[in-house]
C-alpha cells in the first residue's frame, strides 16, 4: 500500500475516532461530572485521543494479506495499546477524576466500545468500496466480452 493511501486511511480513521471519542466524553461527562464547567481546552482532548488511536494502525499496517487469526491478534494488541495509553492519560491528567472507580471503568469500557465501533465503521466502508469495485469490474468484463 502506498504511503498516500495509508495516510488517507489514517485520516478517515482519525475522524471516525474523533467523532466517537467526542460522544464518549459527552456521555461520561454527563453521567459522572455534570456540574463541571469546561473551557475551550476541552475541544483539544478528542483531537489528541484520536491521534493516539491512529498510531497502532500505522504500526501494524502490512501490505501482505493476513489470516483471520493474525488479524484478531493484531486488533487485540492494538486495543491494549490504546487502552494503556488512554489509562496513562486518565491517571496523569489532573482534571479527570481518576480517584472515582466508576469514572475509570466507564472510560475503559468506553474506549473499548469506541475501538469496536471504529472497526465496524471501517469494515462497512471497506465493504461498500469492494462492492463498488466488483460492480465496476463486472460492467467492464461485460462490455469487453461483447
């Protein structure tokens, strides 16, 4: 895969993650920290978190076709890397109430949900692309065989 294609894929994943992370932050904030007033700095966190979420995709990207088993192992490693990075941020950030176990658990579960949903959205996007390519190939073959 060309570097241009990798960046295009990463860009798409970045904005999927950004959207899902923003929703996660809203839900967790409304559930556990409703009285907090945020400044405009709050808009920075989803940008940073989404960037962290894209990094494992670059690390594990391969031009070779891999088996389903290897793909699942890669995804598990990716989610563990993302979870670890995010939990380090949670416990280091002074404005996240990491002393409350329900907040930490909800963030950890939320990160897993965001990861799974982003993989699902990516799958749907790639499925749509492959169907369009197959349709185009079929039309091309029909037009060239007549």
